[in-house]
């Protein structure tokens, strides 16, 4: 007995461990409950153990190291959905003219599914848009094909504007001088002077001679005034004509320069023409799409799930037919937020369906939603599980909308050494040990390397062999 106590004392001195409940029976060492190592006196502890060995000892339980499978998982619920679903509707309202499929039919991409009576307005819209595209193309082609002609025309316009400006400038400048020559102006001035003298000699303004003299005076005055200088109105008109000619010259010069620099094509007109053509083509595409929308074709390979009207019935632009790919199935899963760590992309899942009691499927988490959802005051994490159906005999029994029970597996191991979790002694910092029971009933404290720990069992990576017996203390693990 003293030798055993010395071994325990040595173990305490060496490892300074907290040793949980142990038991000593006849010839067997038992480490007592509540023996702390942080403040530890080996002599006092050995004395306590020796004292306990002479008292009545409670029964302790054991378990055998076995091989088996273990996994760390969480459960959730979900619904079976297809990851490829097409909801089809017509582009306009009308009467169903043809229906080529029924629910359950398998279709391929491009298969014609249904048709409604074509609207004459839709055909007219297409024809008008085609005409608009043709006109826009002709305008653009004219700009591109007439580049040399445009350049020559702009040069001609510039030359003409320049000549007109020079004429207007000359006309404007003339208004600053006499209209007639100096000789003519002098002669007219003398005539006005003589006419004035004659008029001044007549005091009787009622005589016929005075009327004649007055007319001669008025004529001489008008001739002299006209010839001596331009009127203010004439100057104003001449200056206005000059301003107009100058503006025209500048504009034609700008146009010619731009065309010369761009090989005869006005870039602004080109951009406008290209934009008009693009817009016309877009409008044509919309019109064609609206017209083609009177005929439904399948955009995916899949199975017809539902049809909302039959031949001869009126339909609008809402969903008329639904197609789903039943070979690309998934589970929309929800788990409690406390199990969020299990719902990670790439995690394995096992799926069962309430209506298929013997069916089990596997899958991989492909997506995790970034926000929590609230349901009945519970916060739920949601995501998508890619369902694996290949070679599963129950695959043909699956229907969209089935309720599923999901087990998300974080870790798992097969054919590995297992012990009940009650046998583990947590030493802290990820270190564990067990009490190994020898064939004579003696307990040996042994460190072990632990892997997965579930609610009931722990995976032993090293430190134990299959078939060895370990103590579970006062807890029985037998049912």
C-alpha cells in the first residue's frame, strides 16, 4: 500500500493535476474526490488516501474502450426546392391558342410550350420599328458615304460667306463717305445755293411762280442731301447686314474646319445618328420580344410543374407556367442560431423526409444567408444544401415542397476508438486523461489525445487500446 501511495504522490508532484473522484478497494489505488493540486502537500494527500482505503469505499463504474463511429452534429428543418426554376408568362393578355404540354412532362431548352392569339398591334409595332431602323441606318450611311461631298459643300459655303462678308463690309464702310463724287456734290451744292436765293426773293407765297421756285428748291435740297452723305437708317441697315454676314462667315468657317479635321464627317451628327440607330434597334428588340412573348418556349431543361390556364381561356401577363429542374435539387434549411457554427459552406449534411420514412440523402451546404430570421420568437440561421440524388433509389419519390429533417455534421470519424465522455478528466488547455483499470482492479492515471467529443462519447486518437477498461467514476454509462 505504501508503494502505491508513493506512486500517487510522485504523480501529483510530477503533473500537479486535479484528480477527480477515484476509488480504492482491497489492493487497489483510488484517488479521492476534490483533491486539488494547485496548493498540494504530498504527505497529507498520501495520508488522506491511506485513511480512505481503510474506510467503506463506494462502488465505481467502468467502460470498455471500443471501436465505432462518432460525429458532432446539429439538427434543423427544411424544404425541398429546385435550384433551377423558370416561371413563364406571356408578354400581353390574350386567349390561349395552343398548349403543348401538361404537368409532369419533361421539356428541353427551346421546346414550344404554349401560344396565344397574336395581337395585330404587336405586329404593327414590329413593322414600324423595322422602318425606323432602316431610316436610321440610311441616315448614318449617308453621313459616312457623303463625307467628301459634305467637305466640298462646306468649303463652298465658306467661300460664298466670305465673299458676302466682304461685300457687306465694303457697303458698310461706304456709309462713312459721300454718296457721290466731289465734283457732283459741289455742283449740287451750287444748284441748291441758287435755288435758295431765288426762293428768298419771293415774299408772296401765293403766286404760281413761288410754287415753282419752291419745288426747284426742294429738288435741289434732296439731290444735295442724298449725294452728300448716307442717312442714319442706311448706315444702320448696312451695319446690320455686315453683322449677319460676319456671323455666317464664322459659322461656315467652323463647320468647314470641323469637317476638314474629321475627314468630312460631322462628329456631332455622327454621334446623333449612331444614337438614333441604337435606340431604333432597341425599340425593335422590345417589339420583337413582345411579339415573341405570345409564344412560350422553355428556357431550361426540366419538368412542367404547373399550368394556370387551358386552351381557349383568357390569360394576362402573370405567371402562366412553372418549370423546374428536378435533377438540381436543394434543401432550404433553418437551424437555431446557437447551432450557427454547424451551418457553414462545405459542411456535410444528412437529410430525411417526413413522408419517406426509409429514405436518407446526403448533401453539402452551398450557401449561408447573411442575416438571421425570426420565427416564433426564435432566431434562425438559414441556408441552402445541395442535395445529392445520384444512385439514390428514393430519388424518383421526391416532390418539391417536401418537409425535411436535416442533420448538419461538423466533424465525424469512422471505426475509431471511443470512450464515454464520463471517463474523460479535463486537465485544461485541451489536455485530457483517464483512469485505466487493470485486470486486478488497479487504477492508473493516463494522459490521452482526444479528437471529437459528442454528448455521449469521445474519440481517442492515442493513449488507449481497444478492449482496455476505463473508469467512469460514480456515473454508470450502461442503459
